[in-house]
C-alpha cells in the first residue's frame, strides 16, 4: 500500500493519462476532453433554452461527460484524502475570503470563456488534439503554456 501513497514518477502518470485517450475511444468511441461536461450541465439545467449552444446539444448522447467529470472529482477527492501522506486542502486560505472568492469567480469566468473560444479545454487540445495531429490544438497548447508562464512569473505577482 505504501507505493500508492507515495507520489508517482511523472512518466508513469503521463503514460496512464496518455492511455486514457485510446482506451476511451476504443471502449466507448468517445474523445477525451472535459469542457463538454459544462455544456452538458447547462443543457440539463436549461432544457428549453433559446440559446442554440444549449438547445442543439444532445443531452442523451453526452450524459457520459457528466459521469466522467464526477469520476475525476471523486478520484481526486479519494486520492487527496485517503491515499496521501498529507491530505491537500481544497482551497488555500487566501481564497477563503471575499477577495479570494472574487478572484476565483473572475478566473472561472475567464477559463470558461477561453475554453469555449478555443473550441475546447486544455485536456481536450493538449491530450486528444495533439495525439490526433491537430495543428490548432498544438497552437492552443503552446499558448496555454505561454499564458500560464506569464501569470506565474509576471502578472501573477501583481494579481495575487
């Protein structure tokens, strides 16, 4: 049991994440990505919406995305609470304030907007798109990293 509690080498985790793409496609014929679950949740909450983005969404065919997202959250919870030497807090203390809540709200809006604008999320573009040799996914992934580096090493010090 000790091996599962210790952090795994990056290459083992990378291989397992990489195998998710072909296994999901082979076993259920679906492409890996998580942002469609947000569209699914919106379509389920507003089934009579006049927004084409929600009304044209096939809720029945995409229900699996909600189950997949719940599985990711449940797996993360189990791993951090029960399979870790030091359980990780859900939110750092700095985000448990009104100012932190506003930062999370703005960040969530920007992530959601960027995901729809880019035609997919980081996992969809970086894992599925690149493995399918999709040129726009490579460009999107490069700019995901550029944006992350810019915030981490530049703007992040001003914002946070």
